[in-house]
């Protein structure tokens, strides 16, 4: 090979020449270089040390105050302090929650001897020379440097317990040389002002151990439901293993890593028995029993190892299972109370919470909350029973792999429910998950975003009404569509042809929703959606992809967000802001916080369009729709709603061995002064049997019937408002007006339906009593009960009589309500 012709060799040769010249120059000028280097080194040393001292001088007063507070906690006189509780009241004044910022005593210098196991674990893992150094362990620093250089990574640190306490107290944030030197000044201050016992006790109380737990006492109660003085070596080792990286090493987030760290700490303890404050209490043959004790630990906390789809180990356990409730003495609405507690801890300082008792007056209705929890539990249990039955069927057919997959779906099948007053935004019931207690509380009602499916169609139709594109009686074709390659399919085979808009929503016809969104405009839809949800349009643009599948619920929403959309429709298009807290006072009635419903809320949608949408949503629950309700003949029909079913995508079918089913089922239900949204699904999107009407709709129906029978229900579905509208009696069979003394039979008459002035339904022609009735659906309903004939009346149960307003003559039985409330007398 000719190296002279190799470009890489030539580059190396040039670089070598330049480097040789540089070294020759430095050698010739070595005396000057050494002097300049020495001066520069001295300057940088004084610069960094001086700069850090300036920073420390500015922080010293704050640090002193914090450390003195910490010392008061570890002193004996702290025993006389009685922490005050925070009481959470429901809307009627019943105590439904009571918690303490800390309902336990911190570790103190006089009870350190009761915490020998955790002290042994901490010293063995974090600072073996704690009682012999003066704050800085130079040997440990050199050992860490050598170890990190050998392993080519930062695998070991050299910080002492005093240094870690300084870092916790200063809390300077970003790691840099200035901050590190400032922590050294703070370390020397700590060592010179406090005893080793005080430093150790303060450290044990202030160290962060993941999942919001500060101090080993709080962490012990969170993860193991016991005080720190009762921890076993295995439990103590798991906690201490969390210290270097709480977000990574804690057993809730990464159990496998936490278990590995636990084992490492146990062997550190075995190698350092002299660090146990009372060596006679160390179990006999501790070193030889580590593996046996770890096995027992895993049995106690039900540590299980399974495999995921790629064959990687997957761990689960009951460590921290009930940790979310550790601070509560009373907790009758766990998910709601957890949100209140989070708000209180953000709003008030620790000193306020420990020295002053608080009363939190909330919007929750405890009876409705119990109804909601019961309905959701029964509904999800029903789906779980179906899955268990499916598992047995697979086993009976010898399909063990499918049976195992079905069994794996069960644990994470859950649901959520939110019920609020659309006029005030008051949250009256909130259930964040099927299981009330868990490792950490995941409030699916507010934090889980899923595709809402057909429930979003209500907004699409409302915007189409607002733009006067259609009205509920308009004829529209259910037909094959093609928008630049996008061709939506219906949930049934084929197409229905020409139907009314009301029938299209009742039967959840996909093609019509897509057609209407195309006419409304995607930009306008996203703009209105962002206004309703009170999020910036930029965020809405990121969350909701600009395509027509938005009409079918491709954009993800939380149950709370969906409830706000429906509440906006029920509130005449005015902005709805969910409210949980009414006011916060101390025990003497002094008020610190309050909220008032916004009576002058922004008008986002036209109120007439919203009323038309609510009228049309009633069709879903009549025999026209996908969820037929049974009622007594002549009773006012005060229900409306929309089902939503999202199928499990084919792309994920391999993950679940081809098992078919749905991924998310929804129902949004409307009754007088109430909007309730129910979601049931699997956290990982696994398929399960069910539908929006049969599962979520059933949960809503059970809940609302309990509310109606026990607490009563209003008599007006659509609240009064001012606007340019008329009310007209319509035959839902074909969308035409019902004539006075008609000579034809209307199978589904609808009374006092909202329409814009000048945009009325047509009169009916061509049908009489002998004519066959039109069949709006060739698909059987998924009903909760047997079918029955439905008639809707005015919200108070009476039929409206013809009226003339502003000298405008109207054909009976129309009512013109031009800017006049329909329940007020007109001149």
C-alpha cells in the first residue's frame, strides 16, 4: 500500500508536525509557561473560592434558619408540639377527608438508638467514616475518582452525609463548580455548629426518597406501612438504595433496579458490621443469610417477575401499595381528596399546615360520590367477569397462550367517572380509577388522555348547527366518501342512504360526522375546542392532528375535558371551568382562599346551536339511537347522551395474540343540571369485550337512577336562555313538523324542539295512518332495557301552546322566543 497517497496518513503527518513544533516552542519558553500557568492557577483558585464564598455569604442566613428548624425537630422539646390536621368537607359540610402534613414524629437525637437498622444501612452505603471525618472525606473522594476512572463512568460519589445535608439545605439546583464549592462552605458550617448525632438525625429527616417522601420515617410508612424503627435490614436496604437517584431507584417506578440496589446495600452492611450502633443486635450469620432473607422479603411483598412481549423481565409487587393514603386519617373520596391535598401542599407552607388547622369546603356531594364508586365498580367487575369467562373458554379449547394473555389483561382493566354541574362547573363526583388504593394514585379522570371515539360528534354537530350548515331535520346522505384518499367506514356494513341529521347522530353514522366536519372546517373546530378547554391554540394544534378523523374522536381527551365539552353545550355555550374548592378557612373561620362561579363567563358557542345539539343528543337514548332507554308513557324525557366505542387497533393485535375487542368505551350523559362522563378501558390499550352503551352507558344509567331515586332530579334539561329561536313539534321518523290534528301516525313525536328562526323543518306530506312507518335503522340497538315508544315533551312535562311574539304571526304549534325567555309571559 502506498501510504504517501493515503489522505488519512497525510493528515496525521501534518498534525504530528504541528504538534512537534508546539512542544518545541513550549520547551524553549518553559520558564515563562510555568510562571504564567502558576499565576493563572492561583487566579482561578481565588476566583472560584472567592465567588463561592460570596454565594455562601448570601445564603448563610437562610441556611442557618433552615438548620435551626431542623435541629428543633430533632430536639426533645419538639415532643410538645401537636400538628394540626386539614379537614376536607363535602358540599353539605360532612367530613370526607382529614390529613396531616406529617402525622408522625421525626427521628430525634434521643431516639436514634431505636433506629439502629436504618442508621447501619445509611452509614454502610453513604458514609462509613461519618463519625471520624470533619465533613469532607478525602479518602472517599480519591477512591471515587480512581473507581470512576477505571470504570470510565460516574459509578461512585464521594459525598459525605454532611455534604449531602448541605446540598439538601442549600438547594442551589444546577450542578457546577461554584455550587459545589458553596456546598463545601456550608458543610464546614454544619460540622462546626452541630453534633454528629444532630447531623445524622437531620439528614435522616430531610433526605428525599421518591414518590414525594421526605425523610426515612415518611418513606417507611409509604413503602412498607410501618415506622422506620421497625424496619428489617431488607426494608432499610431498599430505602437507602433509593438515595443516590430517587426518581430512578425507587421501587414504584423501577422495581428491578431498586431490588438490585437493595442487594448491593445489604452486602455493604454485611461488610461493615462495626457500623451498627448495637452490634449484638445483628442477626446471627447475617452475611450467609442475605439470599434467604431476600427471598422471604420478596414473598412478603409479593414480588413477581413476568416477561413482556419482547421477552424482557417485568416486575410487580405490593411495595407501597397503600402509600397514597399514608397521611389520611379519614379518606371517603380518595381520588378527589388526593387532588385537594396536592393543591393544599402547593398553596400553603409546611409551617402553615403544621401550626394552623384548615377547613376545606368543597363542591363534592358525598352521596353522589358513593353512587359513582358503586356504579363504576359494578360495571368494571362485569367486564372482568366476561374476561374471566373468556379465559375459561380458551382453556377449554386448549388455547393456553390466549388464556394467559386474557388473564394478563384483567389487572389493568379500569375506569373513571366525573360528574359535574354544567352551570357552575362544580365537581360533584370524581372516581379516578377502579381500585381506590394503589401504589400511587393515578387519577384517570383528569390525567389519562384517550381517544373519545364517537362522543366527540356532539361538538361537531353543534358547530354545524351554529354555522347553519344543517339543522336536526335536514336530509343528509350516508354514503361512501373519499377525501384525498381518506374514506371513513361506518361501524355497520354498508350505508343507509338519505337520513335526517338527527337520525345520523342517533345511529352514530361516521360518514355524516366526517362530512359535517369537512363543512365546518378543521381550523374552526380546533379553534373552538381550544377555547372550550381553555388551552392555547398552539397546544391544541399540537394535540389534535389536522385531519378529518377528528370527527370520529382521533384526538385524545381526558374524561374531565370531555365533560367540559358537554357542560359547555348544556351551559348554553358559555365557558365552564371545573371547580372543586369553594373556600378554605382556619378553625376560627378566617378565610384564606375562595372561588366564585363565573356568572359572566365567555360565550364560546351560540346558545341556540347548543340547545339543538342537546335535543339531538336525546335521540341517542330513544328507540332511534344506539342506547334505548325504557320509560313510562307520558313521562317527560329528561335524558340525553352519546356513546363512544374505540376498537383495539389491528397494529397491536399481535401484542395480544390476535384477541379482538374494544380498547376504550365511553358514555357522556346529560340530565337536568348534570353532566357525567364514564370511561372504561385498559391502561395499555388491551382489547376487552364491551361497547359504549353496554358498559359505560350502563354505569352511567345505574349512577343516574340512584341519584334520581335518592336525591331527586330537576325538571328542565335545557336551561332558559335568550336567543333567536323557535320551538317546534317534530316527528323524528322523517324530521317533519307535526301538524295540528294530523291524519297520519308519527311513531316518535318530539315536542318543543329548538330551531333557528327562518330554518324550520319541512311539513310532512305523503304519509297517513295506513302508510308503513319508516325504519331509520336496520341494525338492532344495544339497549339497557326492552324497547319502548318514546315521546319527549317540554322540560316541565307540558306541551307548549301556540304563541305570537313581537307581532310575528306563527303557524301553530310554533313558539317564537326571540330574546324572550320561554317561561316568562310576553306582551
